[in-house]
């Protein structure tokens, strides 16, 4: 019980610090902590399970993500988070979260109970799983569209290798995507209203594809921000052409 209480208090302290730390890593820790709390409450039948579910829902709110990702932004730029791909939400997201939190915690509890072999096995599995799972979840916290004085930048380590700047001088239009648009789709299947960025010339980029990377260029691309209306409003404010 002492070890379990210590873990809970340590987790609470880490999440409490993350809650007031407006950085992408703070968002990752908040989401991990909320997911772990929800799972723990559900597994133990705790009466606070409803509160944990509410906290988890808040941790994944677009407004919350926007506050965190804009913490380290320069004063003259504005970041807008991209929606989490649907395929990730339906499975890998929760497995990664469990790997990053549950296995290390269970190894500590096993050692505290003097189950040395079990603790060693869980630690051997949990440490690398925590690194891989945490890194994967942090990648979701580092996906955004950002307006800068020179134009628009797409920062999405899941779909492109390096951030790509689209200078304002080559932006023809930014608008809601029409159904069936044949533009380069960088939304990764995320649900929600996709926006289409149309350029007057092709801009080079290196995409992440299954099995590696692929260099290319495009003058039309799609992406899905969590709050497309705010993106279009910021575009208009910065004199980026909007509309079909």
C-alpha cells in the first residue's frame, strides 16, 4: 500500500506541474496522467471514476492543446494544433499510453512486494516501452499549423520529416476542402473539417511514408486542424487569402 500511495502521489505531483507548464511536453504529461488516472479508477471501481473521465476529456480538448503548444511560441507567431489521426485514437494511442505508464508502475509495485523476478521482467519490458510509448504520444503533441510573419508553416513530424514554410507570396488560397479533393492529403485520416492550402507553385517537402521517407513537392495539400474556424480567422487577420 505504501508503494502504491507513493506512486499515486508522485504521479499527482508530476501532472500538477505539467498542468501549469504551457509546453508541448506538459500537454503530453497531462494526457498521460489523465489516461492513467481514468484506467486506475476503472480497474479499482473507484467512485471518482466519473471525475477521472471528465479530466481525460478536458485533457484532449482543442482549447487545452492550443494553450500548451503556444507556450513556447514567439510573440509574432500563432500555433494551431492538428487533429489526432482516427487510426491512432482507435487503438495505438491507448496501447502507447498503457506502455508508458502501466508497465513501469507495475514493476515498482512488484519490487515493493519482493517479487524480484516479476519486477525484473516488468522493468525490462517497461523501460523501453515507456520510452517508445512516451515518444509516440509526445509526437501527437508536436503537430500544428503555425502562422509566422513570412507565411504559414506546417509542423507535423508524423506526416513530414521537417517543418515546411509556405511563404505568403505563393499562397493562392486557404479554404475548407471540398469533398473528394485530390490534393496531397497530410491529414492522416483525422476526423473533422479539413482545410485545403492552394499554392501558386510547388513547394518541396519530404513526406513520411510506410517504410521510410519520400521526397517530393506539391502545390495543393490537405490538413485537419482541431479548430479550423480559428485557423481561417487568423489567416484573414494576417492577410493570407481565404475562400474557395
